[in-house]
C-alpha cells in the first residue's frame, strides 16, 4: 500500500507563523542520555550557515576531535573542514584553548572527566548529495560535513538534536534515517545513533518537501521530494519505487522474508539539471533534473509518455537501493571500519559498484518497469561507453577501483585514454559472469550474490570469497575468468555470451566524433573536450581545449564550422583537409585525414570455440547495437525470478 502526502504539508502538522514555530522549541522534548550530544540548527539561511553544538560528558585530557576528509560511497578526499568556522570550547564556565593540529584535527586544552561544550558553524553551499546545503528553500546535510568526531569515543552512543531556530521557516519538515527519540510532528527534535558511523551515515533533509509512504515486504518506506514542479506525479513515483524495493528484497531474501533494515527513506532533490545519488544503510540521497520526474496524466495529455529521463531516475533508485545490501553491509574487508582521516583503498569497486550497476537496470526489467527493447538499449549504451574508451586497454577494472581516489573522481582531458570506469566495465564483467554461469548449468549470478551474503554474514568480504562461492556452486574454479576480466585489459567475450542467450551483438555506424577520435562540445563553435588515443584527430595534432573554427579543402574553398555535424556538408569522406584551429589565441592550420565512408555490418552470433571460456573470439566493435534474436531464450535471463 502506498500513500502520498501533498507537497508543503506534514501529517497532523498545523501551519504556524515563524514566531509561533520558534516558540514551540524542541528544548521542551526530553533528550536521550548519551555521552556525546550534538545540536544542529539553521543559523542564517542567506549566509548558508548551520550552527552546531557538541557536549562531551567525559572528555579525555587533551581531547582530540576531527572532521572526516571524505564520505563513504564517494571516493575522493573532499576536505570538509574547509567549510568549518568559529570553533570555540568551554569547560565549566571557562573558555579553553582549541589548537588546530592539521587540516582537519583539533585538540582541546581540557581536563579529563569534566564536561566540555563546543560551538562552531558550517557554511553549507554544495547542492550535491555528498556534503551540505542551506538556503531559504531547503536544507540538507551529511554528518561527515557538520559533526566533529570525538577520538576514542566513536563507538559510544551519539545523540543528535535537530532544532528549530528563529531562522527556520514554519512549514519546514525533516526527514532522516536516524532513530527518533523525541520529535515533534514535523520531525524536529532528538535522534539517537549507536555510534559515530551510524550518526554520519544518516543524511538529513529539511524543507517544505512533498512526501509519500509505502510498505515493501512489510518494511515502511518514506519518499520525500524537494523542488518538484506542479506536473509531478507522486503516486506514480511511489508505485514504481515500491515495485523496485519489493523486487530487490525478494532478490536477496526470497518471498516472505524481511530485509536487514527496519525502515528506509528516499530523499530526492529535483533541480534544473543534475543527477546522482549516494547510498546509506537505511536511506539514500538522490538528485535529478525536474524534467526527469514522472508527470501526471493531465500534464502529459492524451497518449503522452513519461519523459525518457524517468527511466534513468528509476535506474538510479534501483542502484542506490541495491547498495543497501551490496556495499553498505556486504562490503570490502578494507571498509570493515572506515578511516575518516585518509583514503580507504580497495580493488573491489568493480564488484560493489559494477555489479550493482549490472543489476540496477536488469531488476527494472524483471520487475516489469521496462521491456526487453528498453533494457537492451540501456545495455547497448553501457557497452559503447566501455568500447569507446581507449583506457580500457591501459587500466584493469581492479586498478580502476584502487585508483578511484586520484583518477575516477578527478577526471581530466586524458581520463578516457588512461582509465576505465569500474561502474561500466564492472557491470559488463557481471554480465559476462552471469551469462557464462547460465550457459554452463543451473547456477546464476543471483545465486552467487546470495551465496556471498550468506558466507560473509552480510559483512566484510574479499575477492577470495567471490572465487570460493563460485567454486562451491559450480564445482570448478573461475580464477581464469576473474583474472582475465577483472585484472586484465583484454576484450570481454560479449558477443559470444550474448548470442548464447538469444541476443545478437551487431556493429553499428559510429558517430562522426567517434570516427575522428574526438569528444566535443559545439554551440557557436566546436570546442574539443577530449582527443582519443590513436584516432585521426590525435594524428592531426588536435588537442583538448582547441576551438575548431573551420575547414579548408584542397581546392581552396573554406568553411566556418559551428557544429561538428556540419563537417560532412562541406567535405567528402576520406579526403585530407586543413583544420583551422584556435589554441591559446593563436591560429593554427592542421592537416586532417577525414574518415572514409563508414559501413555498418551485422556481427554474426559466434560459435563456441576451443579457447578458454574467459577469452573472446574476436574484438568487440567500438560501436555496437543489440538486437533480440530469440526472445524465449533471452527470457530465461531477462525475466528470471
């Protein structure tokens, strides 16, 4: 059952003036007994400032504190301490010294065992799901951005009060996955966390948001949406999300069993143009473009279809919810206890992000939210993203996982040539493993995932556990496949495995930019963003940052280029032209060989070879499309229950 609650209202919550709302202070609510008690309130909406207070009941002498440098799930040192200001401390009624030890650590000049109180502010000016935001429309924060960690007391209970202030709009509500202790009808008040990890793993959404509720396999779920336009169809979003949650709970636990979380909160911020998500143990923070939200029947009109971006949004919801099991509980052994002070390295993101990426769209298909054609279109896009990345031949997907901290989250002009995504290639490794298992016998990747959950008790795991479960279920070693597909840079056997399951992989005509070896942005001129390794553009000497202004043919005629797709209008396939380029305000003339007329040829289904099952028979084309060859055979994979 699902129910939606109209936007800008909360259950049993009367409309109050700002003064009346402030008068009903959460100070009247009974706080929990905890050795560490935090209080957060909106200090100044226009200055984007949160005010934070921390009471430490029994500090150590010379107590140290720190703010995390990263947030689990997003593998980049983000230096959250840069937004912290005005840190002060008192013990008794006396101010005490606060010494900064480095970029994110402080030490108090305090006595042991006597309560200490600290105050500070945080500037919240990042609209992403990773940090914090505050303005007159909404507030949002992750604990890693606001809440100092008390060294030596990380595993003790932590209490958090999220309080009203004079700056808090009267109609604001609050949503979080934290356990409520004493809260008012709009969610403000006292919450409790078992330890620091739990405290900072529960983001908080504030504002006059739309909200709805549903139950999936007996578990209550709440969905809040900030920034939704009038055309938004909340009931459809609830129904489709409920379908996803039930499909994934049954995937992991079968019918009639409940998941490890007792409740769950989806927090979606709809903006003009953005996309992303971050997983947590019993909640997720999402961001999407408003145009991607589902629209009401009246907004669509007769015969109207939901926006294409809505399928992308459902895939994001599916992805982050799947993480509830795969990375938040079943997780790399290196993440058994997070080190918030520095990078936490693992080679397993190909499994935790890549396999999650494989299942996010596949489970949409199995749940009936997309059809075969839509699923194959999504899979085609993933394959092309990998095949059009020269870096796949340079970096293994295991190396990509390890290098996430310095490469994936710090992309530049050479990223495509030197790296491969552990999301996209990791999902193709999962595809190949699933299809190879299904071809050999009754075992599927679904069973492997559940086997890992059981073997590792829904906790830390290593690559050796993957190999052990595969061996146990199939009776043979899969070390050759994992070594080649995960630790190697060779081609994956996509065509052969897909053909064995009723899907034909065909070569497709590449786009002009791909033929030239370019990635561009064109508006009034052609701005080169990336030059791909070994392509015609690189051979001509073009480079990222160049502005391609025009082209001259051997006959002397020259043409201004405002968009790349105009190039075939002014030239002939295969001829050599002069590219007129602006670089650092200097005009250059570069000799460029144009691609010959491209021909798209169907790629036949490959027969089983005598090679190792891990090895591809031939290379996969750089641009492909997938077609259904045998729907009945494919259904055993795509519609499997």
